[in-house]
C-alpha cells in the first residue's frame, strides 16, 4: 500500500505559488539585512581622509569599515598603500592584502 504513494516533496507546492509571489519572496530575501549607504557631509569626509592618512603615515593597525552593495565589511590591518591616482587603499591583514576603493570607506579607526 505504501508503494503507491509517491511524494514529490516541494515540487507539488510550486504549482500553488504565483510567479509574482516567487519574485516577491526572492526580492525580500535579497533585501533582508541590507544597510543603506550612509550620507556624509564635507566635514565627515575630511575626517575620514585625515584618519586614513594618519594611519598610513604611522603604519599603525587600523580598522577600516566599508559599505558595498548594502553590506558593511570591516578590515583590520596596516594600510600599506594609499594610492590617490587610482583612489585605492591596500590593507595588509592576517589573510593577505585587501584592495579597497576609497569611495566605499565609511569609517576609519586607528588602533593605537
């Protein structure tokens, strides 16, 4: 008797969902946990720039927070390269060098 029952798992439920509902669920999952990009005025941008330059000149450990595609990412290490021409910084961390665009930087904190 149990041999006649063929459960198809989640396949049987897909027919009940409208395509608009499936798209809405995908959009909701993508936007869940996203953070809006912070807006800075001139004073705050100048403060970030000064903190970057100080950490680079002192070669001290720094914690650099960035915003990219709705997510906040924090890097810790020494700023080894501060390239004004390409607008990139390079951080020597425990897992190698990370190259970060300066426009993504939202916070810099020296660890000394």
